[in-house]
C-alpha cells in the first residue's frame, strides 16, 4: 500500500510540473528562441578550422640489425658492436617532443602559402592573420591599451630586439605565438597499432596540410639525428684515425723503399739490420692501418643500420571541408540550456526567490 501511495504521489507531482510548464509555454518558447539566436551568434562567430592528420609508423633499424652487425664484426675479426639495442627515443615520446619549445621554434619560420595569398610567408607571420571571435577582442582591449601605453615609452631599438627569438628569454608576443602553435599541433599514439598520428589544425586548409607535413619531416630529422649521432661521431673519429694511420703507413713504406734503393748492393750487416727494422715498421703500420680501415667500414654500416625507417601510412592532404566548429551542436546546446534554465526557474526558481525575499 505504501509503495502504491508513493507511485501515486510521484505521478501527481509529475503531472503538476508538466501542467505548470504548459501554462508557461510562451515564456519557455521565448527563452528558447532567445538562446537559439544567442547560440547562432556564438557558433558563427567562431572561425572555421581545418584539421589535417598524418599517420606514420616508426620502425627502428637498430634493434633488428644488431645480429647482422655482430656477424659482420666477427667475420672482420673485431669485437662485437651494436650495443643492447635499447633506444631512449620511441614513439611514446612524440607527443611531448612535438609540444616542446625547441621543436616549435623550428616550426616558427616554416614557409606557408594561405589560399588568399600568392607569396609564401612564415608561420609566425601567418599566426597574426588568424581570426578570433569578437569577444576575444573585447576582453583583450585592456591589455592592448596597457601595451600601447608601454610602447610609447619604448625605443625603436627595443622593438627591433623583440623580434629576435631568444629561447632563454622569450617576449610576450613570441610566447603567445608559440602557445598558439602548440595548441594547433599535436601527436598521439595508437596503442593497438603502435602508429603515431600527427595533426595540425589551422584556419586555412593549405597551411594545415603544409604544417602537418613539415612537422612530420622535422620529427623524422630529429629522431634520425638522435639515433645516429653516437654512431656518426664514432665514424668521424675512425675516419680521422684511418687517415692518420694511412699517412703513417705511406711514410714507413717510402722510408723503406728509399733505404733499399740507396743500399741495393751493400752487404753490411748493419745495413741489413736497418732494412729489416724499416720493413717491420712498414708491416706494423700496414697492420694498424688495415685494422682501423676494417673498423671504419663496420662503423659506416652501423650508422646506416641505426637509421630508423618511417612508414607514412596516411600522408598530409588538403582538407575539402572544415573540421570545426560544429554549429549544430553549439546551437542545440544553447537551446537545451534555455529550456533547462527556464524550466528550472518556473518549477523551483520562483518559489526559491520568493522565500529568499521573505
């Protein structure tokens, strides 16, 4: 019986609320229309953006080639090389790497050609041309007024110096552009497939495609440079050492040849001993030069094997349509907000306000 009474009370309350809303349907409709107009203003004030995604897969050439390098080293008669095959840089670091300030500064002067322009401009100059919603200009008026006053007391030399990028000490304008580029660039990893998705979102489709492609290229250059740096340093050192040992061998060879030519018909024991010594020096120099040359060949192979392979699964293409904002969702949200707000006011707000006044 108690359960039936509760159900009846709930049904009565629900019917009462629905009747109350129906009696105030004109107020609800007017508020919904107002919020619909407000939603349209907000939705169409947000600039359109275009998003380009590039999908790539990183395949390390080092880990799978250590066996080949070890086999090559054993055939040539030198110690094992190739290390443990562990690498400090992998695809999980791409999101943090692409959001780092040094990486963004490399993108700062990338040349882009927006649809409305015929001449390419730098990305930093393009960021000044991106549109903003009208309310951002209203909210930024106090800051612009303060900046204008400060600019009156700053010299032309200081203004020119602000255009020079110092990563250690960025200006407010430079920091704002870098933050905007960081928001436009992103990278994520698909844990199932192990692929990396690099995305760029800008208000111009050509710029979005160009920056996405450039970001992937610079990302590849950074990873290749990082993974081959140690091997390349070893290779450069061995090339220098090989050149020195080659010169020493040629010098010992020339000394032995000159001595033998000068003492061709001499049979003195002292002369023979000196010839034997020079021949041994030449043989030792040749052995050292030969070993260093062998190590150099292996080091060159190690540099090549250490280079990672990037497979571009989905390249950058110019988008045909904008990716945002979704005007329908924004307008529907505002209509729902107007309906929910007006309903709450009719059902509970009036009584609550009356009780507060009393």
